[in-house]
C-alpha cells in the first residue's frame, strides 16, 4: 500500500478514536456508508447506518459516557483499487484506567470522492488470559 493511503487510513482510525473519546456518535459515524454492515461482539447485525447510529448514540451517551477508548492498528492492507481492510484493537477503559473491554475489529473501507468510507465492521471480544 502506498504510504499516503496508509497515512489516510491511519488518520481515519485516529478520528474514530477521537470521536469515541468525545462520546460523539455523529462524528464517529460521519464516514460510515449508509448501507454499512456491522456485526457487534454479541452476535447482532446492523445493515444500515439508520439502524446503527442510534445504537452508537445510546451507548456513547449512556453506559459508556465515562469510558475512554484506545485503537491500536494491527494491520492495514489495500486489497483492490481504493478498497482496504484493517484489523484494529479497541480497548475501552474506565475512569480509573481499568480495562472494561478489549476487542479486535475488522473494518472494510472503500475510497470515494477523495475520502475513505467504512463499508463493514465486525467486533470480536478478546478473552483475558488467565
């Protein structure tokens, strides 16, 4: 992948982290396609932004309003012209910096009109090692 495209995606993922930490669902979902497919860690599936946005808004303004989030990029690959995927680790912390959840996310992106858009995502919880 060209360094420029990698940097664009890195910045996109950084903007997702910033939106989560601002507890701002509109900013988080800003570059999600309207027909996004999203699998949550509980096995649920949303097939549109109209379905997904209220869920993100409820969580970010409700039970997660005091949480902090950290994305760690594990891999980004360009798989076709202006189509890429990323594996990222999403760790959520309480105010006292205790890990509340740890997930590995697979995101599929497409590039349109000079911007990357999230087409699909799936989050899987990572079990803590004993």
